[in-house]
């Protein structure tokens, strides 16, 4: 039964029979037969039939919810038993929004110092993908926004408030300012994250509210690409203050507070809404709770941030 429930979760994730079968490392006929066996066992149709995957029936959606719970709880049980036998071991998968990626190391480094037999995979994803992957058991935890879009059924640990800074060359028109307004930012040649990123949607909303023409001259899903362009002195960008600190700005790049209005959004750790959590995730939550007071100490308002 458990392997058939894994099939349902894979189908929800891949939205394609062949790709789901490949993800489960079985042939497509074996995969389809497994889904049919599950339907026969439960006495209901789970999948809308067609030449390609069309979606789940209402009964299939309910079975999918139970499949996620049962498979998640089974994995938790196995990991807890293994931890009792061998201590904390295994692999932790974390997905983070691009603006929070540099902060992941502040959790994983002290974590591994205490539990050296645990390894990590860190992925860069947008906020929607973080929640989808968490729901489909593809990751163990995520770092994302907590207050701007619906999160669904997750447990959260708030870490810090994202405040925004204009990143610009020190010899640019606004480079010598102690603070700027969103209206002024909107007049600059901006390079920003791609539209699928929540950070981009937040910045677009703020700029449009101030009447700015929202047309960046460059967009990328990579923070490093944006920062590299700002360093040329020909572009400016908007980044969270914490990210600006971690990047280690040179004397040529200024991180200038943006006022009127001053906006913040909460960033934090999200983990499955499950009790008990796996030992690995529980240890991750504990590290996040210890880190939160440190990260919440922000750069004083109204001061430029510059790091040599």
C-alpha cells in the first residue's frame, strides 16, 4: 500500500504519468497498474482518465491528502527509530527564496557542528515552489515569506524582517544619499529578480503605488547576476538589507535605506505541519529559534550600509 501512496504523491508533483513513473523508478505500466490497484482497493476512481493526466477526482484529492500524511509519518517514524539507534544522521533538504539563500548557512553551519553525520541539499526556488515542494515531501524545510501570500498548513519560525535597500554605485546620481524614496528609485535603470519571484512582485507593487513606470532594464533569477551588474555602476537594484550585509559590499556599492513608505516583510523557516517532527527537522527548528534573535537585529534605520 505504501508504495502506491508514493505513486499518488509523485503524480501530483509531476502531473505526468511517465515522469511520475520515472521519479518512482518503475516502468510506466507498473506505475499505472499500481494506481489502478489502489483504486480497486479503495473502491473509487482517483484519477481522471484520458490520454494524458487531467487531474484527480474529488476522492483522489482526499486520498492525496492522506497519502502525504501517511508517507510523511512513515518517514518520520523510520528516521526517529534510526536516530535512537545511531544518533542524528541522514540528509536534510532545504529550499529557499533567492533573497534568503545566504542566511541558510547561519542555520546549517551550527547544525552540522552538533550533528556532523547529517548532510544537506540547498535549493533556490521561488516562494510558490518552496511551499509546493514541502507539501509534496520533496524537501524537509524552506525559507520564505511568512506574511505576504497564503502559506497553507505549515509550522513557521519567524527569523527576521526584510527591509529594502537601494543598491547603487557610490558615483551614481543617488549614490551619496543617506536615504531615498520609492518614487526616486523608480526613475533609475533597475535590474531586478524575475516576475515569478515574490520579492519582484513586492517591489513592483511599491513602485507602482508611487507612480513609477515598472520596466526594469534587466531581470534575472540570480542575486549574483544582479549584484554583478550593480557593481558596473550602470545599474541599480533593490535588495533586502540582510542580503546586502551578507554579500559584503565594496567601497563602490552603497546600500541606501528606502523610505516613504518604509515596508517590511517577515522571512522565516517553514516545516511540515506534523507532530512529532522528524529528529532532523526538529533540530533544524531549534537552530532557527536560536538564530532568530540574532537575525532580527537590523541595520539602524536611516543609515547607509557599506562593508569594505
